[in-house]
């Protein structure tokens, strides 16, 4: 009961932070102008943004399967994509309770018996490699943008530094994943480049042709911000950082928020397809192995 109350309280707190952040953002911009940006958008560029966003999710699923196979879970790419899609739906639309990542950990262990701790490590390592790729791309975009900060010319040091830190973390905390560190990293770079192109096409759809790298720099900075689980699905945190960055870099507030909201809507549209796998679970044709009392206890611990 205490754990359930704690979960409800945590989710209500996240919802409150999201609502507060969105309220603050909307109080600082003209929502009418944001709607104006949406109303004049080029549909063909938006379709291109959708395609690149889908590719980013596919690449992310491939990275996930590389990690799962490293733990001994034998998942076909087709089954893995179904599982990944289901997790996307849970992460975005049902952020409470066990969550999308927890659901994947539970299902893979239930049907593959490769170990809960290994599967939890898979989720964590995927996020770590993703943050490394985002960090590197953000540094490159800093040099391409018009932003100049004190000692900013030394930012390139961050590129090898974050990779060395990445190797260090794997070596000392996730040693079994060290042998696939390069594959995880390059899949992460590939999926982030697809998100880069998706955001770029959204800007094109909004008829923006100048200061592109400035907006894309903010896009990736805000992506780092959404990695902190303080809001529902990152909603609100990205917009808040966009607003702060827009003021700092003297960019169009409404265009920044329109970019953020459009990417969120595209991601939500793709994730909504995962609802199908809620009713037709990815492993539905497989026999459930018999679980020992110890394994049931571990699963109970995971859901807490």
C-alpha cells in the first residue's frame, strides 16, 4: 500500500511540474502566434519529419536488441520492434507504475529467463549511450550556432571526455556491455541524427531558413533536459528549456515552442501505435516458463 501511495504521489508531482512548466511557458509567449506557425506549416516537410522520426525509433529499437542479445535474450528484430513500440506507448501515455522500460524488462525476463538485473542494465546502458551521442552532437552544434560563451572555444574537449566517461561507466558498472560499447554508441548516433533531420524538417515546414543551427542546438540541449524524470514524458521540461534558450540566444520564442510541440506531437502519434500491442502482446504465442518463488519475488521488487 505504501509503495502504491508513493507511486501515485510521484506521478502527481510529475504531472504538477509538467502543468506548471507549460503554464509558465504559455504565459511568456503568444499562443495565437504559435497556432499561426502551425497553420502555415508545409505538410510535405512535416511528412518528412515524421519519416525521420520513425527511422530514429527503428534505430533505437535495433540498439535495444543489440543490448538484449548481449544478455542472452534471443529476440528476433520483428519481436523486438513490437516490444519497443509497446514500451514507447507505456512511457508516453501511461508513465505511472512500472513504466515502458520496466514493462520490457519484465516481459523479456518472463519469456527468456535471462535475468532481471541484466535486462535492467540493458535499459540503463541504452540511455547512457544515448546521452553520450546527444552530448557530442550538442557540442558540435554549439560551434555551428551563433552562441558564444566564455571559454566556449574549449568545448570540443567534451567530445572525447564524455566517451571516456562512457567507457569508464561500462567498465566499472556494466562490464558485460563493454564489448558492444561501439555498436551501442553508433546506433545512438544514427538515431540522434534521424531526430536532427526530423527537427530540421520541422523548421523547414515552419518556413525557417536562418539560424537553423541555433534552433537545433536548443533542440538537443532540451533533449538532455528531458532525460531528467521530473515531468510526464518530458512534456513541459523541453518547452521550458526552449523558452530559456530562446531568450538567451535572442531567437523567436513562438517558433521555438512550435518546434518543441510539433516534435512532441509527432512522437506521440508514432507511440500511439503501440496501443495495438497492448491488446496483442508481442509474446502472446509463446509459452510462459514456470517461475520459481525467488523469481516471483524479484519481479515484485521490480514493480516497487
